[in-house]
C-alpha cells in the first residue's frame, strides 16, 4: 500500500484509525515531522498492523500516530521544514515521493480475542509500550479511566507515587500491583495475573479500590512523606502490616525517615529482600524505642582491623569466639556481640570473630 492509498482509505472511512485499542501516547509536532522526513528520505517506517473486520473495513491496531501525522501534513495542519503540503506542489518532488512511498502493512483477521492477542504481541515484541499503556489500550473502560482520574485529582497518591510524563504510567501500574496485593491477601501479581484482574474489573468503578487503599496511602504519606528513599513496594508492605500501629509510627516518623535514608546510603541503593527485612527490623527498633545502628554490616576494613589486634596460633589460625575451633582468616566472619536487631552497634567494640557455621547458626546477628 502506498502512502496515497493509505491516506485515501483513511479519509473515505475504509481504514478506521480511531479505535479503542490504541496507545495513550500522542506524537508531538517534531515526531510527526519525523514521520514525513522518513517517508521523504526513504527511511522505512515500522509496519502498520491492520485488522480486517467482518464488513471488510480495516481497523488500525498499530500505526495510528503515524497515520495521524500523514493526515495532518496532507491536510495542511502540519509543516515539514517550514512548509505545508501544498507549498511543496511547485518546486519540489516531495509530494510525489511521499505519495508513492510503499508502506509495509500487515493485515490480520479473526475473532475479537485474537485481535486483542495480536495487539498485545505487537506491543510486547514491537515498539514497547509500558506495562500500563498496554492495559490502558487493552482494557479501556470505567476502571482504567478511574485510575487515571485518581492520579489526576488525588493529592495523596500524587505525593506517594508521583505520576510524571516520563514514567508512562509506571506508578499507575505499581498502584494496580498494590491493589492486587491488598485484595489477594499479600501476593504481588505476575504480569498475566494483573492483566486478568484488570480485564475482570474493566467496566467497574474504580471508587471501591480507592476506598480500600486510602488508609494505606495516607499511612505512607504521613510516615514516609516524600523524603524517604526506600522503595514503594516495601512501603506498601509495611503499610499493610503496620497500619494498626499508625499512631506510634507517626510519633517516630522523623527518626524513621532519617534512619532509613542513612541505611540506604550505607548499603547502596539496591535493596534485596533480606535488606528489606533489615529495614523493617530497624524501624521496629525505632518505634519500640530501641534504636539500631543504621550501619548494618561490618566491612572488610573492619575485619582487617579486628584481625590485626589478635594473635594467631602456631599455624597462623584464629579462634572462633563461639565454638573455639581454629580457622583461617578467610573462613571467619565478623559478627555482632549484641545482635544488631537488638540494638547492637556495628562498631569494633561490639564485634567478634566467628566461623561461618557459627555465624549462620546464630542467624539474625
Ligand atoms: Zn565457630
């Protein structure tokens, strides 16, 4: 199909580009001009996916924004290098080149279910949509509109999960995961599970979900504010688990933020599940008035310093302070005398050498 064919079919309604299954992203004028530029310079555009309906008309599954750009340009509403379509009629070959450019079109047919599946595949394998944009395209309805409105209007959610133009709905997706987590009693969904959940609730109001999550969102806003750097999923988990202790957590919110940030700084930003447990222990320490050291682990420098103060045996081995057997330096770990989770500091005066077996047997040190 040439550009000219495609344009005529769109204008006379044989190709329908304005259907529900479409991405929320809209090209700006620069990106639209880039479509024209590609056509003129012979740079191939991605394939257009069209869906053949029973009445023979074609719906656009992928390519709407490119079609919009062509339409706008040919109708005089978009300029390419400062000139409109008409202005190119006299002194340039642009009209001819663009009109005769062959486009790659892929026409599919089948039932509604297959159509949705193809849409999903295009957007999983092709130009990637964000996970939320896929849901937005597939299950557009009252539920999805509701979450969009919620993010547009509610100041609490905007504070807890800022929705910026760059994140392309990532935080909306995160909120859906959290809703699922709350609804299913503490399980985060796999992608397909969330997909099914949204499909199931497609035509329902989002208000019930808002009612359900509101207390947690307020808890997170009030305790962590926007200063805390710990991850959203961890905040969600903590909110569900400790909502009942809201009053006491609020009394300690400044210390919680300060120590969480210090912890993250000392551990680096990559939080593993075991570090999540450490953060939880630390916060529980704070709200129980038992302060734990934001520095969780001894470093290799700490170990070297500790070793330098000890005398090895005749074989050059050191004693495990738990089982009293002797080990090479590499086989020994530095451990807290008073457990870290019970308020023990990560300082050398609270450090001791233990073998790996003793250290792991002792567990939460
Ligand atoms: Zn030992």
